[in-house]
C-alpha cells in the first residue's frame, strides 16, 4: 500500500472490487481471508470518515438562535 492515504472514493472503489472478487468465489482460501481482512479495514475507515463528515455537517447547520441544529437526513 502506498504511503499516500487513499480518498474515500478510492476506498469505496477498492471495497467494491474486493466484494466482486469474493463473490466470484474462485480465490484460494488464504487470498479470500486476506481480501476479507482488507475489506473490513476499509469498512472501518470509511465508517469513521462518514461519521466525521456527519459531525461536520451538524456543526455547520445552525438554528435561528445560532445554535447547531441536528436535522434528520431524509430517507429515499
């Protein structure tokens, strides 16, 4: 892995690639375990980054009195 930290989008793309490789089911057991481990680390990193982004959004949203207001995200 390079010294440069991958962007969120690069991490998601790699995670999608890992899922695809695991779904094919033609990898050796050791390779599958390695891919699974890499995937779980990516999930943790992406989840942390999403949590930080959500906290930033909440801080940026202010109510009429200037205090932060947490508004629920609309579900599709």
